[in-house]
C-alpha cells in the first residue's frame, strides 16, 4: 500500500470513533443526497468506494431493495465495522462490505448500474487513473457519481483551527488539503470527462455546486468534527497536552467570534455512460 493510502486508512480508522457523532451529521446528509441524485431502480447493482460508515451505501441498499445489490469497499476496517452494525440493525442483507483497496477490486468491468465515491477520490494518489478504473465498472446506461467538498470547507472554524495548530505545533500546519484539488466544479467535470479515456462509451456529465452551512450547537461541536474527519491525522500527531492546548484555543476563538455555523459547500458530479 502506498503512503497516501496508508495515511488515509490510519486517519479514518482512528476517526471512526467520532464519525457518527451528532455534530457530524453532514456525512449522512451528503451521502444520501448523492444517492438521491442517481435515481436508482429496484434490483440495481451499486459499487460504493471509500464507503466509510455507510453514509451512501446504506441509503443505496434501501433504494435498490432486496433484489438489488450494494458492494461497499473501504480501507478503514473500523469504519466498515460501524457500517456493518448499521446494516445489521436495518436488516439490509443486500449490502456486502469489503475491506480493501479499489485498485485491487476484482469484479469485472460493466458490473454495476452505479459507482459512487463520496468525499474519497481526492485521497487517491492518481485520481485520473482511479476515475478511469471506476468508470470501467459502470454498465451502459449507468452512472459514476463523484461528490467532493467545495471551497472554504468548514470556514470560519477551519482557519481558526489551523491558527491554533500554528501557535502550538507550527510544524504540523498545512496550507493545502487533498480536497482542495477538486473544490472547483470545472475540475470535477474535467475528471469525469477524462474518466472515459478512449472507450466507445462516452459520458454525459452533470456537475452541480451546492452552497451550504452546518450548524454548531455549541463551539465544542467543532472539536468533534476535528476528531471525526481528516483533521484527525493532525490531531493524533500531537501529544495529549498539545491537543488540549489547540482545542482550548480553537473553542475560545469560536466562542469569542460567535461562530454558530460553518460552511459545507459541496460539488456533486455524475457521468452517465452512453454508448452511441
């Protein structure tokens, strides 16, 4: 496994303990919204990559019904364990959870009516190659759905958090996040158009940027988001004392500035496979 995938697996295995915290309800909201944009029919077959705790796989399994099939793949075992518990509680026998790497996924090309990747493709070392690999799994008439974060993710709390990190552990401060590369709708459109490569089946691409905000019931809700998202890697690189100092600075600034919501802008992309 390459370093980027190993870092993502480690981060999101650790983040699983906070992933379903009430403050992180946006995971389920955007996963369900991605599925809603696909118009899945009963009996359809769906592949969900970077499936996490099932934010898109679970509603997809409900939508396709008992005659349908959803295969959910993720590198993070702890995330899949959470998804498995949810599926069992919901009685979703049509949801298959696989621990593994999409680059080693061995089902044949054209096996799925829909392939979904929500907030995951920007972690892949070669996004273009991975998008082409996913596109090949789509049947004629099917779709590849890619959902990414839009610009200014979690602002103003994002800047406040990184200011606190800079004050306590400046060596951990970063000016760029993986999702920044796809925050522009044009970048998502280009990725989807190029996914088809030289294949006969060409994509009909739809991309929609949707502005949104997520409430913070209390300032400390943002620390739950830190613990249950990609920020977790930075958090876990600190000592307990450093974490406490960053948390205190972050919560104090959010309180002082009266922050009660954060930006959660999203870009939804869908490429439908049409054969001339």
